[in-house]
C-alpha cells in the first residue's frame, strides 16, 4: 500500500495558486475528474513518471468533511517543510502530511500549524523522526517502532481526514507545471549530483 497525502484544514479548493506556489508548481488547468479514488490513483501511478520527464507533476485532490486533500505519488512534496509551513501560515490553518509505503515499511505523519508541531517517521522498523508532543489522537495507537499501516490510517480517521478516499466524492487529477525556480533547481541537481553522504538540493528520492 502506498499513500502520500497532504491534508489542509478547511475547504481550500478556491486557493489553488496559494497551495501550489510554495512547491514551485503552476496549475496547467488540464484537470481530469473521476467519481472514485481508484481511477484517480491508477492514473497517477500509470503516468507520473513519464510526465515528470516533461516537467509535469501529478496530484490528486478532493475535499470532504472540512479538509482539502492532495495525493502526491512522488512522495517528495511531503518532505518540503518550508512549503508546508508557508501553506499553514498563509492559509492560517492546520496542515497534516501522511506517509504509508508498505514495501519499504515507511510510515509517518506531521502536523504544521504556523510551526511544525509534530513529526513522526519510521523506516524499516527504525524511528527516524519523533518531534513534538504526541497528539491526543495518537493514544491507543502504535506510534513507535511497531507502527504499521493501520496505525496511520486510524490516526487519520481520528482526525477526521479521509486519506483513503473511502467516501463517495469527486476526485480531480491536477497537472502541474514546474516554474522557473524549480526548473533551475532540477537543472543544477542533474549537473551536480551529490556525493555519498552529502545532502541533495531537493529530496528527489523515494521511499521504495
């Protein structure tokens, strides 16, 4: 199972430019609409690699129960702390991220509310991040070295965030172009790949 979600509190569908700008994306206005999550997710994973070669990113989005949710198949934007903090500050609301990648046993979440209040990440049974005080919703869950799929799913459910797209809804696949800032970063990364042990310009790595 792979889930990589950014959840923004409130109905933020009319704030598209505000949401995409911190990630250096441009809305190409070429939406594809589905009436179920399965079709949207299948399209993401069928197309995101080939489209990335044309400097196009894919996200799925839906709004339900007071949350606006974005699914990022590349699983990289969930690690962009500055962008997530900017979202929370500009929109003056809570922003959560959720990661489930069962192939690599990677499970985590984070909460931003103008500051990073909480972050937890476990990879292959080892905790790599555990920052901030546990949320009340974490009680009775294995938010520790034993964390597994259902712990992250149940945490999202407790928070009222439908990260699985279980409910009848409209699911939109967004095509996002790269702005000049992101293109320049990518060009620099491709020209000078980091040596072993050095940080990359942008986390262009995957969990799997």
